[in-house]
C-alpha cells in the first residue's frame, strides 16, 4: 500500500500544548440563558481532564445551543439541523484518538435527529452527547419542542400542547446508552462532574441538561427546576440497576431527579470494529498499490 | 460483430443469475470479452428473471440484440423470449417440465430437449441440480471446454466441498455429454482467445476504484441498485482496512461520511435516487464547509419508488440542483465498468483537490451488469495525496477559508496543533467565524459574504478544467453525431459499427463529466456536426436541456427511453436509419 501515513499529521499530546479554553468568539445567547452554564461546564470538564484543544472535536446541529462549538478553542463542526450525531460518529471513526463531544438542543436531538439519537446509543460509540434541553424552539422564536410539556401554550400550540413529551432519559436507557445522566444549568459544578465522568466513560455518554430558555419558555424556568430537582447521588440511587434507572427516569412532577441514572461497561463500537484495531483510520495507509492479487477474484 | 448471445430464463429463486454469471465467467476465462445483463424483478421468489451473457472477441458494450442459445427453466421463458431469437438459435429445455409443440418453434430455431431433472435425480432429490445439467448443455453448445466450466463451477462454490460440489460437477458433465451426443452440428461454439479477462459489475468496479483512490470510510444504507458497492466493500473491509458502516438511513450515511472526511480520511456514500433525495441537505453542508465527499448516485427508474430493479437516467437535474443555494460540485458519468473504476479514482482526486462534493452518476444498467476488462486496464498504482494541506501558521492566524485565486484554502485535520477551526454550515468568514447572526446584514460583512461566495464558486471553474472532458469517439466527419452520457453510451457504441456496415457513418459525443459542462467543447463539436441525435434514458432529455442551457444549442433529434429497460443497439440503428432517410432495416 502507499505509505501516506508519513504525510498525515498525527495527533500529538504534550504538556506544552494548550488545553482547551474559550475561543475569541463571544457567545450570542440571550443574557441569562442556561446555555452559558453548559459552555462553562464543558470547558471545566475538558480542563480538568487536561485534554489539549487540538485533540477535541465539538460537533453540533442547528439551534441556539448548537452555536456552542464556536465558543471553544477546539476543532468544531457546526453541522445541519439534527445531524450532529452522525457527523460526530464519522469524526470519531476517522480518528478515535480524538475526544469527540456532540452538543445541541432538544429539537435538534429528540425531534429532527431522533433516529440518529437511538442508533448512536445502541452502537455505544465512544463519544459524549450533551443536550441543552429547554423544552422549546428558541432560535425560531418559540414553538413547541419534543420535550414541551402537555398543555404548554406556544406560538405553534396556542391552545396548548396535546402530545406527550419525549422522555430523553428513558429513551436513552431503552436504546442501550451506557452512561445516562441529567444535569441542570443551575448547578454548573455538578454538571461539569457529569460531563467529565461522561467523557471518561468508555462508550456513549449522554448528559441531558435542563437549560432554561429565559425568552420563550416561561414555564420551565430556572425557578421551576430549582424547586423540583434533587440529586440521585444523595438519594441512594443505584446507577448499575437499569430497572431502578427507568423508575427514576419517569419521575416528573414535584420532584425531578438529576445526576447519574445509569452506567454500565460494554465494548464500544470502536472496540468491535476490527479495522480500528490497527490505530486511528486517519493514520492508516490508503490505496491499493501492490495489491494486484486482489484482482484474482474477478478472474 | 461476430458474437454469441446466451440467454437463461426462469423464476426468481431458480438460480438464474448464478447460471448466467457462470457462463459469463467461462467466456472471460476463455479470453473473450463479455457483457452480462442480469434482468430481474423486485421479488425474491417467482416472477420472471433472465440473464444474457454476450461473448465476443471485440469488446461488446451492451447486451446486444436477440439470443443464440436460450435455456428455458420454465415455459414462460420460452413464451417471452421466442420472438427474440436469432436465426439458427437453439432452445434448451427439459420436456419433463413442459412441452413445446413443433409448430411453436420460431422458423430457423431448433429444440434441444435435455433430461435435466432425470440427470439431477441420479445424484439427489434436490431439483435445483437440474440447473447444472442445463448449464452443461449450454456450455457445450457455446464452445466452453468442460474443464473451464468445471473450474468456474467449482470456484462459484468457494471453499465449499462435499456432495453438492461433486453433484454439480457430475450433472454438468452429464448435460455437456448429452448435448454433445444429441445436438448434431454445433455452429454456436466460440473459440478461446488468449489470456483470461476479468469480469466485474459496475458496482464492483466502483468499489475497487474507491479503494484504489484511497477511501477509508464508506457509510451506506441498502438501496437497489447501489447496495453492491457496500457488499463488496464490506467483504473486503478487514483486508483493505476500510471501515464500512451500514447507517440507519441515508441522512446518517452522508453525514457520517462528511464527518469522517472532516476527521481526516477519504470518505464516501452510495445510494439511488430515493436515498440521494434524503442526502441533499448534507451535500450542501459538504459544499459549504468545503469538506470533500464522494457520493455515488446509481439511478433507477423513478419517480418515487418507481421501478426498483429497472434502469433510468432520470436524476441528472436532481444531481445538478441538489441542495439549497449554490456551491461547486462535479458529476462524473462513466458508461462501463472499466471507466467506472477510473472515474471513481478521479472522483476522489477531484473531491480532495477542490474540497467539495463530487458525484459519481451510475445507474442500474452500469451498476449491476457485468463486463470484462483486461488486467492491465486496471491500474492499482494510484498515488494518494496527503489530506492536510495546512501547516502551522507561526505567529499569524490560521485561516481555514482563506481567499485564494483558485478558491481552495489550506485545510487542517483535527489532531493538528494550532490549526483548530470550526467547519460551519452557516456562512462564515475566512477564519470560519459565523457571519450569519450578529454580523448578518452589517455592510462590512455583507461584502464579506459576497467574497466568500465568490471564493467557493471559483472552485467550479477549476473543477470544469480538472474533470474528464467530453470526448468524441468515431470518425470526426460523420453523418450522425450521437450525444450521450453514462451507460447509454454502451448500446450506441455497439450500434456504430452496425450503421457503418450499412453505409451510415456516425460518431459519439460522450459527455463524461455532465457537470460542470465543458460548453466550449460541446459547442465546437455540435456546431460542426451534420446531424446530432440525443440518446438518453429519461423522458425529458435532461442532458439536452442542460446543453441548451449552457450552449444555446437545441438538439431537435432525440431518442428517449423511459420504460425501465436499457437501450438495445437495434433501437439506435432503427432511429438513425429513420433520421437519415434510410427507412426500416
């Protein structure tokens, strides 16, 4: 085969290289938006893990929250609506030496991208998916989202939502995600812990974040969640038990759990894809030079 | 052209394709050129399917007209194909299965009843073994030496050994011997001609070309007639170090491919028109983010689900127009597996050099049918250029989307320190920063948007010069000039010598890159043509429309076909005779 590996730069690590930080682009979110906390938590998590910025790829779809990759100093891919996960998978399989984080909103991930959400989890691709779930479409100025509550009045549902919301946590559990957690923008430190642990987890880690929209969702506000959330870590939950995880997942009312619902170790897609055992695809040789014997099958 | 056409027909599930492929393989091993047509339906069992293997010393480019040997596994095959037999044809059948009254046999044709079931019963109660004895009879008639037949049969079982292989070899030898004893003078037999040739489908040629062109990642969702690309690649994934991902849908497939390409490998996806329709938005994303990706669009008869197992060239406008807004792309349209191999390599090179999506337009007729190539026509020595072209910027700032004369900017891949950027589907500046939100409409950024648009679209000029130009085949000064793209070229190439023998000279303007069109070459050729004939497998004459749009030249003479079937040389001959005032044949 052609030795093209020499010309492809390898991911390098070293203390001299800058760890991830903010980029020179300022976030354009509304003042008070929950997404600021998610950005801070992602940055804190990556800093804690000392990941150099050139070895991180942050991928997003479309929506307010999907602008997030622009605000970090890493590589980024700001894709089209609903497609963050397949793009992230492609990046991860091209170079599984990278830390890949997908971000986006509830409309992006659980509406237009719901199919990818399910399939990426059942594959146990080793990436971290952080959704900024504000239960509303913000960038399109306030329509109902897949996680909007029954009865909520929005521009597209002036008489109230008449569909039951998607439960992202239960869906993740049912789809085979191996790390399932929920955070709250009102508790950045807790959220950063969930994200850092998710990044360290080998396999698909999902962190759904209550990240209130201060402009268009007057129902699911910071106060709404502050009055209701409690931490699974301090309530005796066993995150190795998927049955208990489902029970906690469907809790929604006066008390809403945040924290780690479920964690299990399974081989990742990258572990099971034999081609990747020879190292990151981007560093492998390509082409058929010297492979004339291959033609024998057509003879 | 002296050729031999061997046709086998029966129900889906009868093993027709494997019978036909074995005959085609034998001819290729005898050093003959082959075209193999696999005509099937969207059913797994039942219906009517047939396979035509056409062998000739001179390369055939289509399935040809008629049949010389017809093996009927059922009566329906005889009824459907008897009108299509050439003079002197032999019909192989088993009278135990059905009868053919002498009066039903077309004039000039003869019957060769072969006790295929009785032969099979000598070995097993499994009736499928009748195929082997019928195959043996066909092989004798076709002049295939028994050892060649046995070699191909044994290879078709792969590593399998045991009774099934032994029975097949025995039953085929019996059928062979029976035909030898009972067929009388055999004037069908073709003679071996030198070194064996390679036999492959268009899809196999595309997959092989992709591997040679450096692909490391294929994501695909099953869809006829593109699935064969995934099948070949999956079978060779470990050996060649290529990740093959069957995605949950075509949306995922192309987005995975774009992600993998951004991540630093050559990547592709393949589909048919329905799947491609789902890929349209991501195609634009690849154009906007300037991420190379190769998309194979193997067309089938539409609209909508259409005729899933039948061919058409109805997606040209779709491919040209796919995606909101404007971005550079190229569309290559090979006509034959030999060209499909090279075109796929070209597609990867162009996508990489110009950092934009490149489409390979195939169709069912090219993707799924078989043709031979000589070993030395497949050059595996393809240099694979580096993907990352950006180097550390030193003190300056890295501009992923820097304005350049060609429109191509230095590209980094994740893992390279100091060269981070965000690839954005939103409009962006040279650095990759959005100009879609707080900068949109602000005068300075309005100008920047126009400049970025011009930078991207400049690549289209480069692509136009870098992609394979149209070629004129045949004599320069001809009575009739054919205009065609893709697999339709095959039947035209086969019609040309037939017309020449009838005193009508023709040449062919083969548009190998349908987009961006080389209007200069097309204009020059058509302006000097005496009479032009546009031949396309679609209703509207889409290439003709494109040519008119790009050159102002109207092609009034058109031969269009949209019944799902490929062109046959005789149809083209008849149209040209009509056009040139020669009347019927």
